C-alpha cells in the first residue's frame, strides 16, 4: 500500500509513506496520483483531492470538513443526537441577536470562536460587558449554556474503534484541557458515554477524532470533537495512534 502524508508528525512510524508539504500539492501531483491513500490533508486541500482527483483520504472527508468549524459540527450533531448537545445558538453578529442572547441565556454562559481548539477561544461570559468584548471580535455568535462541571471525558476514535478514553480534570475551574493545565484520570469511564461516541462517529463517518463529553443533568453531552487530538495521554496506556491508523488502513483496504 502506497501512502502519502501531508502531516508527518501524525504518521511517524507508518511504513511505506512519503511526505508532501501541503503547499507543494500541485507541484507533486504525480506522487499524489500514485498513492493509494492520502493522510491528513488540510481542509483547503480536501475538495481538490476527493472531488477532483478522486483520491481516498484519511481522516474521512466528513471528519475533516465537520471538524474544521464548530458551527458546521454542531449543525451535523443536531441531526443525529440533538438531545446530547447543550442548548446552543449560532447567530450572526447583530444588535438584535446580541439582545436575543442576553435575554435567552442565564449568566454565566459560554461563548466560543467557531475556529479554535485546545481550549482556546472559549470564554465564560459573566456580564454584558464581557459579551460585548466577545462580539467585537467575532462575526458569528456561538453561544452555549454553561454546565457546572469539574471535568470532561476525552474519547478518541480511530477507524471504527475507541483507542483511548480518559477524564480531563480542570485546574482553573473552567478549562479542563491538558494544554490548559488539566490532569488526566483513566478511572471509572462510563460505558454509556463510549456507546454514544461510537454511535455518533458511525452515523457521521468520523474515523479520527477526540470527542469531548461531559456529564450533567442526568445525561451525557457532546461539546465538540477535534480531528487533530492530543496524543500525550497515550503514553500512559501504551497505545500508538499511528499503529492504530495503519492497522485500520490495512483492514479497510482488504475490505474494499
């Protein structure tokens, strides 16, 4: 199997793989055409590779395109598991919508940038002034109800299996991300949360993502998923995401 990767850091150790820098894609079309599967293209490359060149990619086009924007991700999740999302509004930036948000959401509430990850671009809004500051920097309002939690569950999917799951316990009362100082625990992982992730990832054809799940109000909520999830936790459980990717590609190749 001939493989080309556009992200060498995500594919270290995978055999028979060549690297093409994304910016050089159109200069190295022959190498790309000769590959059986293209790994980790950037969002801007996907349409040309899949629709123009008819190439197979990993992660799936659904993973990459839905994972690129919280707005599109949330709309897709509304179609398959609306009861497992916090109350969320996605609105254009206008005076009327600012008033709608402040009238609809009890304080504090959460406001997010639609393009960000690792806990960045996520704000806990306590008053109108803080929401004004968020509004000045964002053309689209992405606003969610605040769920009082002290941890969230990261569930990582490769292919059609969960390769790891762990709690991220917050250190500052709001952000739980490891990159923001959160700690990790592998204890007492709820089966219902794992079943939710497997169902949703299958329905949306998400085959490489880290899902963020929280427990509140007697149910599990999906906050978002990140296609390029962090790998630090896998050092504690002796799991290689790269090997899991390679095994999945070999298996899916045999089944085609």
